[in-house]
C-alpha cells in the first residue's frame, strides 16, 4: 500500500477508535448518572413514603416490589459498567470490536447500538439459536 494510503487508513482507524471511545464513555456517564439517581431515591427514602402508607399485605408487596426493582436496576447498571470498562480496556489493547467467536470485525453500526458487544451479528444469532434449542430441550 502506498505510504499516503497507509497513513490515511491508519488515521481513519484512529478516528474510528476515538469515536467508539467517546461513545463508550458517554454511555458509561449516562449509566452512572442513572445509578446515582436511583441511589439518591433510596437515600431520600422515596420508598419509605410507600412503607408509611402501607395498610395491608398488598401494599407491602408493592413496597417490596419497588425496592426489588431498584436493586435490580442497580445490579444491571453495575454489570453494564463492567462490560463498558472491559470494552475500554480492549480498545486500549487494540482488540475492541473483534468477535470473540469468529475473529471478524464487529460492525460499527452494531457497536453504536451495543457498544460493549463481543460477538458479531452472525455469531450472536447462532448463540441465541443454541440457547433457544437448549431451553426447549429443558422444557421437554
């Protein structure tokens, strides 16, 4: 490849990596903001108001459900943050955007939607089919 073309390809790859890094960091900041909001609700005792007005078992189940949902949201946020941190690590190593099954490049469109994707669309589809078949077998 001529020198100018190679420089341009390297520049384009560097620009792509920087775009994806910004996308990952923005997603990370959004999740942290949402998690802080959820923690703030818990600290302020927004569910406590529900508990103070609970009159019967049905009311208490609503209180329990609200608390359970908040804790699950925080768990999902933590898992997503871990995936984003792993994606940022891979980006620094130069292995980000490479399918862990087939080794092909994951499309930028897919990474824009799921910035921490570790499988290309084809491999993810195969995995989902296998999971579907396995769950059907368990149900038999």
